[in-house]
């Protein structure tokens, strides 16, 4: 779940951009695999809090070293705070989902996000959506239903959490459209880490005080702390790689590469948990990926038309 911030005047280098994006999509599922592993002994809320807390800690150290701590408020402090809250809520839904289902399945369902974003942009921003994109949205949603059907029967409504993740992340991207990013990468990650840690930490504290099962804080072992720190580091690094990639290559070139995440999630999920998607799941994945690629193609054509 990473998307680029504002690009800067960096020289275009498509091959290098492809390399950076590919590396990012290969390492992002590692974060989710670790989260699934930790969720067996730690509450998903605590795992998600660790992700944002250590992301914030990494940014804090870098800001101090660079002598920029007093300037980390940024140009859009309120918007950056909202970005962090949306990302934290989306991550919590996803990390909770992978506790009960395979990472590859959860990521595949999450990739209805382009369809959800298209619908929200039409409803909220009044963007025009043609019949072809509507058809692609319906095909993608059909793919999600194919994947969800057996999971709903086996694990219940928790299987809908990747759908909630897609909606929350779509609102995050919609916020970026309404308020284009004006701050640099470190400032944005600092704000997201801080706001996410504050929100999730408050929820964790409340759950601990109330003694709510599945939410109350569990003291992690040093090994678990190390894994939580690794999640924060992967999140920070992957977002940086995606931003660097989009600075050097076009969105139309890089957007299809995000589906490498499904491949790497399947590989790591099989190696660690022996999880492998069945035939109907692969069919659903094919429908979602095909729909997402077609929507990206139609949006590229629409941007060209507007530019002309």
C-alpha cells in the first residue's frame, strides 16, 4: 500500500524507475508476511502501532541528523495528519485480515482499489466515467466476489477487511487529489508516522485499560521488537523507492508493476506459511488485475485528451 508523493525535477530514467518500482513491490509483502507471523502472538493493533511508531522513529532520527527537526511541521500539517490517520486505519484493517487469511489473497482483494477510487472520484470529484471503465469496474468487482466467496464461508466478515482497506486507501488517494502534496518525502513520512502512532497508540491504551481481549497490549519479546522495527523500516524504504521510481518514470509505465506485489506475496506466503491460492482465487486475481490495467489505460487516454 504505497503510492508516490509529489515528484521533483529529477532526470527521467525509465529503466532505473522500473528497477526501483520492482524492488519496492518485491519487499512490500515481506512487511505483510512479518505482520501475519507476529499476529499469531501479538494483537494486530499492536503490530500496526509498531509499524507506524518505528517509521516515525526512523524519520525522527533522520530529521535530527539532517538538522531539520524544527522544520518537520511541513506546509500541510493538517492534511499530512489526515493522510497518516487514513493510512493507519487501512494498515490496521489489512494486518487484521492477514491474521486470518493468506497474504496473497488479502492483497489480491485489496487491488480492487483502482475500481473503488474511480467510483469515489466520480461521486465526489464529479469526474466523468465512461461505459468502458464502468464495465471494467464491474469485472474487477466480480473478481473480488470470486475470491471472497469461499473466504466469507470459512472466516466470516473478517474476509471483508481487505475491501475496507481498499476503501480507506482510496480516500487517502482522493485526499491527495484534493490537496496535492507540497512537502518532501521525509516530512510526509514523519507526519504519517506520528499521526498513525498517536491514533493507534491511543486505541491500544484504551483497549488495555478496558481489558478488551484481542486489543490489550502484550509485552513483546526483544525478537518481536526487532521484527516490528523491521516492518517500520520496510515501510519507510518501500515508500521511498516508489516515490523515487515515479520521479524517474511515468505513471503509465510504472502502474502495471504494482501487481508484482501479488506474485511476491504468493511466493513468500508459500515459503513461510505454505499458503498457495487455489484455481478460483487465481481466476479472481486475473479479473481484478485485468480490470485494473484497463482502468489505468483508459485514465491515461483521458489525461492525454485533457492535455491536448
